[in-house]
C-alpha cells in the first residue's frame, strides 16, 4: 500500500456507509450513557476466541455453580447504555472463518482467505488498524492467553503473511513499535529456538522494551517503557490447569492480571487502543474439552470486569466485546426423566482438575530427544489416568474404545471427530451432559456487545468488516483498504455456494 494513499482527516462527518445500512434501534434508556455521535479516546476490543452462544451460556451457568455469580458479559445485557448485536464473520474463502481471516477483517476492513494475515489473494498487502492508529498518535496494546504471535493479535498489527509465520509476526510487532505485548510464545523471540537464530529479544531491549518473563516482572514493569511479556514457551496454560497448579498460578499471570496492568500503563496516554483475547476458549472447544473452554471463558469474563471498571472511571472508553467465530458448538443436552439429570451431570464439571491437554500428555506422551515413549494402551491404566484428571470412573470397555485413537489408528463414524480429544469429549458427554458437533470452527453469526462512546454502531446485524470502519471513523481516520469480491476471487471448492452470500 503506497504511503500516498493514506489520508487522515480529524473531526467528524465520516460516517461509514455500513452504519447507514444498519441503523441501530434507539432505546430511550441509552441516552445518558452514550449519546449518538460521541467519540472515544480509548478503545478496548475484547475477543473470546472460538466462543459460541452455547459456550457463553454454559460458562455463565458454570460460573453460578463455581463462584455463585454469573458473567459480567450477560449483566451488560441488563445495563442501560449497552448495545448488542450479531455479526457475520465469514471470510473471503469460506462461510466458516479461521482466526486470522477473522481478526484481519476487523484489522483491515477487508475479507481475506483463511490462513492468511492482512493480504489479498492477488498479493496486495493491507494496511492494519495498528499502523493507522500508531500514525494518528494512539498507543496500542495486544494482550492474549495464546502465543502473542497467534492469529488474533497478529490481525490487528501485521500483514502480508501466512498465519504460521510466527517468527515474522514477532519482528513485525517490533517494526510497528506496538507499545504493549503480553501473552505466550517465547520460542518465537528466543534466538536459540528461532529458525533464523535472530536475537529478537535483544532487538526489543535495544528499542526500549522491558522484557517480562513472569508475574513478578509484570507487577514491577516500568510504566515509562514499552512492554514485551512472554510468560510461556507456547500458549499460557488453560485456566483449569493454571488454578490446580500452585507453581503455574504463581509464575504465570491471568488474563485479568495482564489486562489490569496493560490498562494501568496505557491510561497514562490520552488515546489508546487495546485488544484483549481469551484465546484458549477456542483451543478448549477444538479439543471438545468443556472444562477447559468454560473456565477459560470465565477467566475472559474476569478480564472484561477489569475493563468495565476502567470504563466506569474513564467515560471516554469504548468497550467492544465479541468473538471471532464459534468452535465445536457444544450444548448441554437434556438427559434423564424430564431432563432432570442435566443439572446434576453439568455440575460434574466442578470435579475436573486437568484439561484434556494434560490427559493427552499422559496417554500419548510427546517424543523426547533420545526416547520415543510408548502410548498407554492398557484399558485399566487409561481409566485410571482419566479418573485422576476428571473424576470420572469409566468402564474398561469404554477405555478400550479409546485405544485405536491413542494409537492414531481410529476410525470415527464422523470424519471431523477423528482425534483422541474429540473421542474423549464424547466420552465426557456421558459424565457432564455436554456434547459437541465437531472439533472444527462453525459458521454461526456471533454476538457483539458494546458500551461507551460510539457503542451504538455495534447494535443490530453488522459485518465483520464494519468493525474496522467504525474504529477508524471514531478515531477520525479516513482510510479504506482494497477489497476482493467474494465470488470470483476464490476457487469454486472454497465454500462459496451462491452469489446471495455476497449480501
Ligand atoms: Zn479464532
């Protein structure tokens, strides 16, 4: 994108066409909190990655059981001044988006092919939200429970890549000078782990970044420096593992703690934009692991509470809360006489002490440098490992059904269930009542809520690309990226069914 095409206009009067196309329905109670036309000087974009409406519902139900209090996101539905809508997240190449095309649609206002980051099929790179906001003088932050180089944070600040290019994403953040980077993914910065052996940590330090490795570093981080916090080699642990391991709980911060500190730092500046991602909700759903997904959704909600408190103190803050797609579409199924067994089964989630990810390490241990560990195939041992992690006593016959999947020789009835974790998910459905459609993303329209100046733009039915237009417009930035037409730009087998999907 040529620099000359970038044009900034401060002030108002740049209402995007999409706003006019989807006017919100005015509610009388809204007037006090968010008068139409007000503009924020702080924007917080919260994403619970891979969250279906059922995940939100069941996390709320589980929160009532585990902490006697529901979710703040649902409380927001009762609050005057908050606006709510649904959003179509489809990508250029499919009705079912992946996280990189989803985040890029918000980050550039242009739909792209799944698996890529801010680049059109013809190779044209897209200008990102964080480049535009940086040039307009806004500070920028990315906070996530995944690797910081993962698709959702990457979509706001990096471009011209495949989503797997994590090493390049790590250096693009540095090129852009993103002020706050907190998450996992040490291996993409460490010269001993990077393929190109580049000493990226030192490059960050030279550019005045404080390097943070654990909770204590975050608590003591100097507010006048930029921050790169990488708190794990890869993703941060699932909440269910984090809370049951005192060592992890002490050394690795929660999403709420990272968000709190990011806001303390960014609030020193007049204008900032921050993305906060509960990234492992998606991973729990991919694995069909209800406890991993729902406890991470609750942890995401605790980060939202931090942001809501910040918004109470800083009325010029726009909060937008959403997800990028649903994953696995879980559901608490009606079981027993008049469905009376469902609540009892659901409460078994409170017995879970470890994620499927931890069970997997025991059933099918990863290869180490000098030894190839044997997968566990003895049904009694399999049952014991599951009982210890989850509290569920399975029969040897059921344990035996898992063996082919442990040995990676399984033959599922439904192809998309061909993983050990999806089989574990089905097994667990007998215990918790929570079943799944697959271990993949789905095409659901996603919920979106907003509060603060500009929130009214996120009501009704909107498109993913509208988010970019609203953010840039609210910041007084006049910029539009090129777009590819949905039909014709992609191959016939890419998921486009008929031209009416272009609407
Ligand atoms: Zn995602």
